[in-house]
């Protein structure tokens, strides 16, 4: 079934300005982009834009722990390690596979409503997460969080992660699987070497928390460059380093590395501010993430875009150091690329139709045009402007409805789980 977006504005991170076009989606891909002055093609379904709707690429939440929606609000305004050790890990011990399933679905409701079409998730019981993803028709990069513990725990977790990859990597074009070591302080470096070797031998990427806090950097026992080389992480097919707040931008990083900036979570936990401008100046790939809902509270990439654009202008006392197009690209294309999803995150003919329909017929868009659409999206826009979210050319959210999910059941089940784990 073909869908025609008639007379809409399109913008992505590769365009200097928006274009007013007719956009035809067919068989899950963008079939044609036609100037609005030309006759539009025929289609089964038509979305009338009248020049007051925008179509942008679907957002990619490049670092989160989706089921932590169940832990939102716990241990508020606490330092990272105290928060983890006294508030989060004890409650996580109560999570069952079924609980994680409903928590993930709850997170997906939030993300789809706010225009996120793909998320990178590191957590537990990832088979249940994969089931939720496939059922909803969403896209995800999944890994099983690996941490040290009793003898044999890490070995079992590595095996579990590889089983996840065997079962789900590439499934329906919706899922990629990564190895998921948690952090240097929870995974001894000798095990990091094993994980890196497993990733290389199975053609998998690695998703890893790295240097989120100053204390983590100071206790690393070596330089970051030495650690990344000795652990073997730099030689895996692709490496995603979440946070990287205290990673020195003087370090040499190969092209297979993407950093994930989580500005709101890092600010809330008092972790510091990633030196984003230095990374962008060096053309290092940087994506955007929210982190989990218990450290950020929101799973809303619109907020991360705005914070990323504003924060670094202030820190660097430079109003032009991070542009609206920079953060739009980070929130879309860079995240998709980081987790192995090709031809996603831009609005080009032949690319996958993971798209967000944005309502521009609102007071805060007065004055928007093809020259300034990206600026309006990042600085004036919000997730409240999302009229629809499309994945593979199929609506997964539209005008308050979720065609692939039962919103009422999910919310009711998630409430029951929250009560059970906080008793």
C-alpha cells in the first residue's frame, strides 16, 4: 500500500534548507520526492499537508534502558553510584521477564508518541524485549547487559548475548544485536577482552557505558586510549560508547566508533558535560540518547536535541558551535548508523520510510519556512507536535492511536508491575 504525503515540507540532517514536496512512500521505502509544483502521483492513502505539515526522519534513541520506565522517580537527585547501589540495583533484582516485557512496552508507547522509531536498549531478559519490539513493529538495537558477580555469571551472560544474536540479529529488518558489557567498573578488563573477541568472531558491535563520571575516569587505572586498545574494543565491527563525558577529545578514534551524548541524564546526575564541540570539529560520529527513564525521566529525543544545541553554546560561549542541523543529524542518521541500520535517518529516494509527521499549524510555528524549518523544529518544536510516526511505511502512531499496540492494557499492566516492585 502506497502513502502520499501531499504538499509537505521535508528536512533532514543533510539538507541546508527544507523542501516543499510531494513525498510518496511505497513498500516500506521512500519511492519518490517530487517538487510541489508538479502533479503528485497516485496513492492508496493521502496525507494532505497543505504546506503546514513537515516530514522528518524518525528519531533514534541511541542509548536507553527501556524497561526502567518501571523505576522512574526512584532515588531522585542522588549521585550516580549511590543511586545505582541503593535505589536501582535492589529494585532491579525484583524484575522478572514478564515485568521487563511490560516495562518495555510502556517505554515504546512514550517513544512512538514522540517520534522515536528506533531505540538502543541494554538491559536483561532481552528475548522478551525482542518480542515486544517485533510485536509493535518498532526498530531496536538490543544487547544483554553484562556485569561481574558470582563465578560464572559473566560467562553465562556472554553466552546469553550470543544466543540473543543468533535468534534475533537481522530479524525482520527490525533488530540488530550488540554485545553489552555494562562499564569498566562492573566488567574486569580480562572479560572485556573475551567480549571483544566474541563480538569480532560473530560480526557484532559492542554497546558500552564509558567514562560517564570523573571518578570512573580517575579509577580506570590507565588512559582511556590504553584501555580501549588493551580491551580490544577498538577492533570490534562497530563500537558505541555511551556518555563519554570524561573522554579526552584528543584521543584517536577509528571510524567504527560512535559516541552517544545523553545531555539530560548527565546533567541530572551531575556527571558533567561531554565536549561535544571538539568531537564534531573532528568529524567523530555522535548520536543522541535519553538514557533510562529513571535517570532522565523522559524518553523524548526532542528534549535532548534542544538541550544539546543550547548547552554547548553556553558552555563554549559560542552561539554557532552546535547547529540545529547538527543535532537533527545526531538524533536520526548517526544513531541509525551506529547500530547497523543502513539507509535510515535521511529523506532520500530509496531509503527506508521511518518518518515522523509534524504538525506545523500551531502558534509557535508562525514564520516557519524552507530556510528555517530545522531551527523551528529544534528550538521551538516539541514532541507535542508529532501527528504520526511511521516505520517501514506503516503507521505505528497516528493522532493519539497506536495501530500495533494496546495502550490501555500496557498502561494497566505497567502500573501493576510498578506496585509489585516497590512494595
